[in-house]
């Protein structure tokens, strides 16, 4: 267990900007398939007051929960940050019973959380929803003692970050890793209101709908654009720079360097538009600076980037990855395979190759080699990653799939197919199967069918993966 954690943490740092803690949980979840249904949050309303001098957060979370399990529920388990104390729980403005205890996870004793159990006055039947308000307060001191060194989160005037990795809002689950295994497939809308000292600026992945200054404090109100699986909030004395669909929030001393990253983001948007057509941007994409060592992460339409990334061109790939998601066709699979992550991995390397003249094949070949001894890729085909709950493989195998497909089709045909596919499915959304069928129907290249058979429908691609040293070796096998 311990070793697998380390492997996943390293893999995610290299590969993408998804939350490292949750990436680790997903790695664990690779052992589980998806037969079990769960309680799912459909809406969060967070209302916080931050007292910087006292290093204190206080407020409430109102969570709408749907019972997707196969039985009626009388108790709801939540996890909250270990130094946050629950001071009350309400249902329709009436107090209800709860208990709380700070305890280690059953299967990870270095990780402690406040385990809360809320007792419902009446059973919540299948498919029914309920809204519960949880009041809490406390301070933040990160999770470095659990080995999660990027979680240095605390409350101080220079920088504050509130993110689910630190359980800063109540997350449905019991104190063990397996109870959190569905976390990245649960999508909810949210509203966040926070008041802070007036010299600070609150940034959140959602859309800023209100900003009010009153005496010495400033209130920010954000709302999600569309359902997401996480809420990230940062607070600092940000310098804000906006142009061409991108807003950058940088620390004063790094603003000039941040503008260079900002320019790279604009160039990436222009390039992807030239390849795959226009994209509707509901709100500016946000580049949000966080201090060194806090771990770059990303959500829908934003990226939290550490200062080091501003100096290191290679790290622009993470930014390209996130921007490319703006071109995603909505995934309507019942068990999402997250095939768009494979496409985003492809995009980050392809954009870096074009814009930065990066030699990317070396990195792609390392990813290929990292799969040599992996048993899951030999047992589960790409088409089943969603159903088998191993969507973390959509990043690596998906990258090889899309890179190979591009090489076999050629840039022009690949981009033309992507563009036409987006036009056809932009209103309805699509499944990976729709994409595969579209490519097969609209290309005249006869070798594509076998490639798709080996790389999407079956595990034939991965049974003897170590016969390939490079991605070029793979592509050559299918070249006629
Ligand atoms: Zn992604």
C-alpha cells in the first residue's frame, strides 16, 4: 500500500496537474470495480469568514446530497479537516444530531481527519435528495506529517489555499481511503461566499458574480460554471492581468514572469483554434499563482501553478493540457472513461512540440516504458476504463492512443476529423465510442481499424508492450 502511494504521487507530478492526494486515491481504486453505488453531492454552498489575525476560518457548508445507493439511508458520514470542529448541523434550519471524532484513517494511520456522522430524523429513500448545513470553525496546518508535503496549507496574510485535498469542506465518506474512491466522478455545482480583509483577493475556479468592500473587509461571491468535482479557493494580495480570454493572478514580484506564461496560454488557444475550430469561453481561463512547494493543480477552466513553472518552459505542458480541455466534447458515458484526458495529454505534448520546439518523444517513450510491467493495462481495455474504475489509465494509454492515431492519420486529417467531430457533437455530447465510430467512418485509411481494435477495444496493444522501445515503433507496426 505504501509503495503504491509513492508510485502514484510521482506519476501524477510528472503527468498532470490533477490533485495529488486524489490521484493517489484513484490509484488505490484501480483495484475496485464500479458495482457499488453511493451517496452523491449535487450542490455545495460554502460561506466563510476568514480572520487572518486569529488564523481562523469559520462558516458553513450546505450540501445537497442524493441517495444513489440501493437502500434507504439514516446516517451520513462526512470527513472534514482534522483541526476543524463542527459546531452544529441543520436540516431545514432545525438542528439535528451528529457526532464527531478526530481519528486516523483505518488504512492510513498517518492521515487524520474529523470523522462526522450525521443522524437523519427520517430515512432518506433511494433517489431522494436532502440539503444539510454543517457549521464549523478551525485553523489549517496542512498535512505534511502524513507525507503529503505539498499540503502546506495554512491561514496567513501572504497566502491561503482552501482545497479538498485538505478536506476544508465536508466530503462524504468514512475515514478510509476506499470510501473516497468515487470522488473524482461526482460532479456538483457550487456557490462560494467568503469575506476577507480588504487588501486580499479571493480567487476560485467559478465565475465571480459579486465583490463588495465594506469597512475593513471584502466579500467575494463565486458560482460554478458547470458541475465539477472539486472546489479550489486561493486568497492573496494578487496582481491581476487580463487579456484575450485569460486572466492571470500573480504575486507582485512575479507578475512579469507570469505575463510570459499568460502569453504562452494565448498562443496555445490560438493554435488549438486553428486546429479544431472556435471554442465558446464562458469565462476567462484563470492562471492562479501559488507558492513554491504547494503542488500545481487544476480544475475546470483554471490552473493553480507554482512559481517555478513560470521559469521552466517544460512545465507549460500542464497549462497546455488544461487549456485543451476547453475543446472537449462533453462526455456522456454512463461510466465516464475520461478519454478526454488522453486527448489532453496528446494536446499538451503536441502544442509543446509546435510552440516551444520541445523534443517530446523522449517523454512519451518514458510513459510507454512505465507501462511495461503494469498488470491492469494487460487486463482492462481502454473502452472499459470507466466501467472498471481505472480512469487514471486514460492519461497514459490515452496519450499513446491519440499520438499513434495522429501519426497514422497525419496532422491534417487528424485535425480535420477532430474539428468536424466537435461540430457534429457540440450540442449533444459524445461517448468515446462515438468518437471511435466517427474516425472509422470518415477516414479512408484502412490500417486505422486494426489500430483501434488493438488499442481501444482490446488489450492486444499492451500484452507485449515491451517489444516497443518507442512510440514510433508502435506506429510503424500499423503503417502500410
Ligand atoms: Zn486533464
